C-alpha cells in the first residue's frame, strides 16, 4: 500500500481516481471518465429505475463526472492550511525536481455538490504516510474536515466511506516491519466524520505480544 511501509497485505484502491501532485497549480478541469464505478468515485450511485421512468416520464439527469470533479493544487492546499501541523509542512519538500511526495484522490465522501479531496503526505525515501487529510468544498473554498497525523498513516475512499490505515508496532519492531495495522472506517454524519468500524490485522512477523495501537484523535 502506498504510504505505508510495505509489510503486510496490501489493499486495493477500488475505483477512486488518484493522482500524484507535482506542485504546479493545475486550474484546468480534467474529464473524469474513470469515475463511473461504484463508491467513492465522484459519480453518484444510481439505483434501479423508478416505475415513472419506466412508464416514460422524463427523469432528472445525474451530474456528469466533470460537473463534480475539480482538480486542486494539493501542495498549496496543505501549505496554507492552518490545521496541518508545522512538522508535516516542514517535511513537504520536493523529492526530485518539482515532484512532491503527495497522493491525491477525489470522490464523494460528504454528499457535497463537488467531489471531496483526500490528500496523503508521504516521505520521499520510503513513501511512508505522515499525514492524511480530507477537504470539503464549502461555497467554493476547500475546508479541512478530517486530519490524521500519527505516522505511518494512509487514508483512502472505500465505497463512499473514509478508510484510514495506521500501522502498529510491538517493542523492537523496525520501521520497515510493523506487527500489524489498525483499519478505521469513518462515515459522514451531522457535519463531521464519525467512526463506523474498526478492525486490526496481524502481519506474518507478529510474535503474539500485545500490539501498541496508534491513538485516534478523531
């Protein structure tokens, strides 16, 4: 999994569109043709046709992916966000040339008219996640509605929910070999993300001791 140390089973990203940000301001809207799958893709899921539609009534058209997807300069977004810690901002530097270690995904997490933005800030050397953030469009500006800065951490869009993975270590574990991971699923409710599910995965190198969980500040 990108953003974690590579030990343990990887998890598929699903159909959510993800991009690597190069730091330049990208103002053009990019067609989002790949976003027509299920959950977290930016396109709204549609159920079976209603009886009125079958009978010939004109149904309201669903918004196209290009209507809901607006590409952002994730590096600038992180740097000007007061919710992001100074430590993460100090680490956000180009790895080579103008390439920043940032993963960006767009999708519907909060039910807004514009796709939400999930940003993961990574280290250059081993791509370990040091900060994960969710931004929601509020009247044309992006507002930070979620953050997790307990490294290693990585956030993804999973079928319309926010899935956050935090690796855990037993005493003596090297950084490259955590003993397991905590996977926490959040859903949007009453204007905030609320924890819905939690599960812990043990990796093959686990010795049977009690893992040290990463604290959850949300």
